[in-house]
């Protein structure tokens, strides 16, 4: 687990000022991978007290732009955030409870998948979402 000093260093290396809201949001996203914005707001408020929704949204946008967090939004879901960046991993999503877990690349190096026709694009990332039922939902369903 990164320390507060690690988070400070990450912010400074990304040319972002070190502020309490940025530190708290970065910590909350690290501690709660794939959390939605409302969950992050709750964690931040539990950490530093009063903070506006807009402040958290602004921090998430700045951290995402700086490449310190990744925003994902599986179809039909709200935006989620994680601190695992730069490795082009994928996700598995439960159709029932919407739990999300990381899945490493299937094979090879980023972008993991080779397009059959890149249409002239220089591809640097592939986004794959696997859908199914998590173990808890599978067991509850009797599958």
C-alpha cells in the first residue's frame, strides 16, 4: 500500500499541487478499486471531513488527466475509478451485482489484442470487458 509520501510524490511528479482533497481522493481510489464517484465521496468525507461533490469530481478529472487514475465505465454502469494504470489490463463484470475485478491481458504485450484491420490508426490500447456472474451470484443462482 502506498504511503502518504508516495501519493505526494505521485502528485508532484505529475505537476499537480499537493492538496488534502487530492491526497484523500487518490488514497480512496487506491483503497477501493473500481469505486464509483459516490463511494469515493463517502470515503473522502470519512477521511478529511466536509468536501463538496464538485471538488471530488474536479480532483478525479485532474487525476485521470494526469494518468494517476483510470476511469472505466462498463456498459450500463456509472463511471468507476482505479489506480492501476499503464498496463492495459481488462475487467470482468458481474451481470447481477455489478462487481468488477481486474483481468490481466490475455496474451502478449499492450495493446494485448491486434485489430484485424487498424484502418490506419496507431493503436496503443485495447479495452476488453468480460461479462458473466461472480462466484457469489453464480452460487445464489444455483448455476
